């Protein structure tokens, strides 16, 4: 077993550095500067959003806690819209639907590990509706 978070979560490390399969952006400002355990609690299976927001506030300020919640809501809306689009696509083009499902998974994994990449991934997914 690897002894570092990155040893098991290579995809997440790449996403934080701005590298997705079909989209490349600048690395997140935290990439290589903040360790995984500075945001993630290793003794919990799933953290509450308020706990993540508190982590943001502990390094930055209260505005970052609010930003966390605002980005969370925006990503949830994008996910919901993408799931709806995927559901329609599964009925008409299963191959394209499978590709979109993979893109959705990648956007979910990117999430707060690289906000700009996540925004670009959701934008790319939702633009397929047109």
C-alpha cells in the first residue's frame, strides 16, 4: 500500500494540477502547496459540507466558507442538469451517454480539488445539450 494519499489518488492529484482527459487548465493554487489532510479528515468516511467550509475559513477567512457553500450549490445544479441530460441521451445514443457518464464522474472527482477545472468540465458537459 502506498504511504501517501497521492499514491492511491493519482487521478485527484492530476485534476488538482489542471489535467483532465479532455480539458487542461492551470493548476489549482493549492496544488502542491496544501496536503490532503489539511482539508480531509482521515478519521471520517464522509465529511459534512460545513466541515469543509470550516477548513477553508481556518486558512483564509469567513468569506471563503461562504464561497465554499456557493460553489457547492453551483456544482450541485450542474450535476443535476448533467444527470437530466444523461438520462435523455441514454435513450437516444447509448455510446455518447457512456462517454458523458465518464465526463460527469471526472467533474465530480475534480470538484474542489480544482474549481476552475471543475467549472470547465461542467461547462463542457452541459454544452453537449445543444
